[in-house]
C-alpha cells in the first residue's frame, strides 16, 4: 500500500499506523507522520485537534478495520474455505511481507498496547476495540465454516493471539519460522473444530 | 518481586525491565530507572557506559533468563507434569499478576521488540536471544515429558507465541479472557503430543 490516492486526513492516519508499527508509539513524531503522508504540517492541527493521542487512536482503529476487512477477502479468495486455510492466509500475509520487504514492521495495535495500555486510557480502549473487531470477523468466518457457535470466539482469540505472538518472535529473530510454525501446528486443530479433522485440507486452499 | 536485596547494578537492570514492560522502551527514561532502583543517578553511567541501549539490552537478557528459569520451577512444582499443565502454569503466572496487581505490565521482551527491533540491532539481537532461551527451556521440558524430539521446538514456539499474543489482548481488554482461552484451547493439543490425549490431566496439576 502507498499513501497516494487518498485525502490528507486518511493519509495521515495510514502513515501514523505505518510508523507506529515500525518504531512504536514513543518514537513516532507528529512531524514524521506529516512527512510520510506528504501532508502540510499545519494540517495535523486541523484534522487532529486532539494531537498525537487522537492520531494514534485513529491509527489503531484503522488497523482494526483493516485486519477485519482482510478476513472477508481471504474467505472470498479460498476456493474451499476451511479454518486452517483461513489461518494460513492470515499468517501468510505476514510471511509474504517479511520475505518481500524485510522485518521492519509489526502490528500497530500490538505497538499501541505495549506503549500506551498502561498510560493512555483512550489508546487502550482503541486497541481493545480493534482486537474485538478483528476477533469478531474471524469468529463469524469460523461460524460460516461450520465451527460450533461456542467455539468460534475462543478459536478466533487463539488464532489472533498466536499470530500476534509469532509476529513478535519473527521480528526479533528476523525469520518467518515462528509464523510458519503456528500456522502448521494450529491448522489441523482448527480444521478439527469444523469437523475437518479426517479430510485433508484441499490443495487449492493453500495455493489460493 | 521487589528491588530490595540486590546490588545496585542488578537492581537497575531489574527496574529497567519493570518500567519497560509497563511503558515501553520509548517512555522509559534512565533517570526513572535510577529512581525505581533506589540507586544514585551517577551509578547509571558507572555500570552502563553504553547508556540506555546497554541497559535495555541487559533488561531483555534478564527477562529471558527469568522466563527460562521459571519453566524449571513450574516443572518441579507440578506433581505429575504434563505439557498442558506446564502451559497452564505459564499462563497462570500472568492471570495471577493481572488479578492481583492490575493490567499495568506486559512482557519486556515484547516491548523491546515492538519499540526497537527495526532501529537498534543490539536490542533486536537481545530479544531474539531471550526468546531462544525461553523456547529452549520449554522445549527441553516438553522432551522430558515424552513429546517427540521433532515436535518440542514447534510446540514451545506455539506456547510462547500464543502466550505473548494473549498478554497483549489481555492488557488491551483489561481482562484475563484471552489468557484463559489460549490455555484451555491448547492444553489438550499439547497433552496429545505427549500421548496424554486420552487421560485427563491430573487434578493436582491445575490446583497446585
């Protein structure tokens, strides 16, 4: 994704998310966001009267909507959707980024949580809402694939939790090992919850 | 844990880990570390000539050794050790902290990764080493419990990854829900790898 083709406000929110996921909240300055977004510096005050806190919260909200939206796109692209196939796609979005662009960025919601959960209540709330939106989208997809209702939210939490943790380990190690590991280990567990344990995952689901 | 009963150097490393896991690396100042450690401010220069970078790296190293050391203690305390029982103890260290002290702190290795993996090579390396030390301790424990050799490291990575991600979600939500969820979901999966799938986990393992 690039910053082009959007309005200045949208570009600044997007740029803030990109810088936060690379350097954390503390090292992301308002000025560098404006530069990254190719926006006049004065426009920050105009669009974000609440300052950095407002911009960070909106970046976190954008990230939650983006992650939730990707779930529907992954589902649409899977010829025969399975829970393990969905998780494989969620993980592969990260392995592909890391293999193409290096390990420079993690999840902006994780960064906001680490840096602000203890000190900025609005940002903690934004992170909680982002996780909830993403978890809800994954849980609904699991339900559509035949996972029993009472298992959808727990399994969605397991998927997002293990993905978030594997992103951290991958960035530290500069290796996709942890990401491919959680996908390979959890795939059969997730498929079993939808009654797919006996039947091997269709080959098309992994090739998309 | 408290800062008392250690030398000033050790106290400062410990205090740095505590402040980093609460506020992230960016918001943790050298001066506040000295105050937290009840150490004279000049002693920072004396013990850490490499400045904040050295202190952060040593705090991350301390956290890795601490997490690895806890694995042996959890194993020793389990009357009948099982992989699911070990994971339950690893997770419960966090649920107990959050229920007693609130959601103020996460994992310092996660914080260092989010804030410095892209910008400070020595800190990224320290985080990688910390994850490796912790993963190695968990993998050895799994081997001792009968998990086949080629499954020990992948399952240890899954345990640590899902725990790290659940810590993030728990802090954002101010709820232990994600932590109890990953423990409940993965416990049977881990026990199955050690051939424990049929036999229920001994009651003592959960109550200890």
